[in-house]
C-alpha cells in the first residue's frame, strides 16, 4: 500500500497502481467492518458472534473466499512496490533514498501508534512501518532474488502452520486414547479451553465498546497491545514476503500496466480459474468442523500461501485491464482518486466506523447481524468514491497524506492547488 504519499520530486502518476490501491483500501473494509462492529473473534469465527446461518453464513463465506487476506495481501504488496518506487524517485532527484524512506517509516510508526491506541486497535500501520524498515535493504535486489526469498518465506509459513496442525492432532490423539494418563487428559482439556476461551470475553467486550469514552479507551488500549504483541508478530514474515513480492512486481511492470494483455489474463486464469474453486473444499471443511480452531490452523496456512496471493493478483489484473480498456472510465477515475488518498481513506474509515459503532458515537456495537454490516460498507465506499476526486481537484494531497509528508520532510508542505487564471 502506497498510502498516497510521494516523498520525492513529482513524477507522472501510475494511474493503474492508484486504481489497484483504491480497490484494496475499499476492499479491506469488507473484513475490518467485523472488527469495528463486533467482539473481535467474530472476524475468525461467525458462530462466535453475528450469526452463522442463512444470509450471515453467505456474508462470511463470500468475504472469506473473495477478500479475506487478499485485500491485506494486495495492500502489503503495494506498500512494497511503493517502497521501491519512492526510493527510485528519491535517488533520481539526488536525495538519499535511505533518509527519505526511514523518515517515512518513523513518522508512519508514530501515526500508527496514535491510530492503534486512540482510534482503532486493529491498526496495520505499525506493522508496515516496522516491516518497511526491514525490507528496505532489498529495494535494489534483482527481481528473481526478491521472488525467491518471498517464496521461501511464504513456504516456511506453510510448513510451520501445517507442523502446528500435525502437532495439535498428535496431542489430541494421545490425550484421548483409552490409555491416556489423567495428567495428559488434563493438559489436553486445558489446551482446548484456551482455544475456546474467547466466548467468555463477549459480555465484557460488549459492555466496554458500548460504554463511554473511558470504557472504550481502556478496552481499545488492551486490544491494541494484544494485537501488537501477538497477531502482528505472527504475520511478520508473511508481511515481509508480500512486500518483497510487491517490489518484484513493481520492477516487472505489473502494477504500472506494462505487462501484455495475455500476461494479465494468465494471472486471472490462475487466480479465478484454479485457486478460487479450491476454496470450496476449504469452506466445506471449516463449516463441517464448526470452525474448530485446530482446523483453522491448517486452512489458514493452506490458503495463505497457495491461494490468497494468486487471487489478490487476479483482482489487481482485472482492475489494470479495465483501466487500460477505458471501460467504466468514471469509476476508474474515481477509484484511482481513492487510491491516491488511500492513507486518508484508511484512517478516515477508522474514525467514521468507530463513531458509528462505539459507545461514544452511535453505539451500534454488537447490535447488527453480520450481513447487516455490508450496507454500511456500501455507504462508506460511496463516500470514498464521491469525496476523493473533488478533494484532489482542490488540494495537492489528501489531509493525512499532507500530514505524513510534512512530518517526514520536517516542514509544512504545499496543500492547496494553485489555480491559474488567464
């Protein structure tokens, strides 16, 4: 995710990349809306909260197959692509690419911490700033090297996930065997209780996020710390891998629309024709197991590595081909504007959604079924498409892009566009 900032001398924009970024920042709300509106484990398991039958099941299944991990993955690849692009531009302008990059990462970290602890606990910016600081060492590596290391990192995630699943099943088999010792049975029971303990937290989460500012802030800070200590560390190497993949795709011309039409169609064929149907047995397995945490250990690793990146790239390829064809030009232009203001739209979504769902706003937290969240998503999407282009017609940057650029540069940047009068 480029987040709409450009830290070097202005250059012709990559409109296809902007449109893909706009698609990603809009699409990620399909998943984040659940965390905004419900106790947080509902993101993983619809039987936990929000409904898991009828329209609610379909809302989960469609989001899981088409968007879960794909939008964040695309976001992350675009961040890697932008890291290389901005470093290239800084170097061409005679600036230090490292200074430009690390000033961006330091200020992004600061903004992310404010976002996590004062707005929404599900922040991704802190992780991006840390991973971005690490992955910068690779920005001048050859495309083949980037692809090789990204593949190794992703495959290691697959091996680790499947190893965890096998170990858990082995533990289960030993603990439930007729000759299992009471101590082993006790340990297995404690392990299963730990996996299912999230349900006991539902009343406390509902009370906290339906409460006033003090109650919300206390719960938000605790969850933000949990995410930064646990969840984000769990996806650290995945994030590094996807950023490197984004760098490689940028170097190859994928995000700028430089590939042949056949090349993009091949990506679409692999993503939609091969990988998408493979989700059907995964969805069946998860549903049949009633979202058993042990099954989720296996399925998360399988679709993380083998399926999600291809479907994410197929989504991007469709957007790029649509941009090149000139079809739906009004929508393409609006989508590119959303992408140019991705940072403002991402943070703005957090501000709007917390005001809708938290107790110091409208207080809708926990009151909607899962399917009822998606009309809210549609309204927010409409707002993004409607406001981004008119804003950019009048201002050089989105409001948070301007803030980030000014902080990273250490001086106030131009904001309003100059209007030339004949």
